[in-house]
């Protein structure tokens, strides 16, 4: 199992409505991209976020599924929209979930 985590930071010019649309587009990916086992996206509420306002986690069954996710047209459209509305920085971490039992 693969866990894909992304943190998003937007500029001051990005409106709340635009951020809400980002979340809508991200959440919609689970319905359109094969290989997604689970997807969660929402606003940060922690004061330890170092300016990252939103988080996304996507779980995949395999690295192959993760590799297919990146170039998927729906994913690319969401990324393009984020850049258009003022994405300043993102942080990505991918790791394999190990069975600890």
C-alpha cells in the first residue's frame, strides 16, 4: 500500500471560494482516477503548519497506481487550477505502508 501526502500553501490573493474549489476538485479525483483506495482532503486547523493551509492524502494499492495518478488528466487539471489561483508552494511525501503485525 502506498500513501501519498501533499501540503498546499496559497498566496494572499487566493480567495476562500477558490480554495473551496481546489478541495472540490481534489475530492472529485477519487471518482475519476483508477487505483485510488482512499482520498482525504481538507483545511488545516493546526497552528504548527508553517503556512500550509490544506492537506491531501491519497492511498494507492501500488506504486504503479501512484505513477498513473500523476499524469492523469483530472489530476493535471486540478494542479493547473491551483497554480492559476495562486499556489505558492507544495510539499509531497510518498511512502510505503508496511504491515507491522
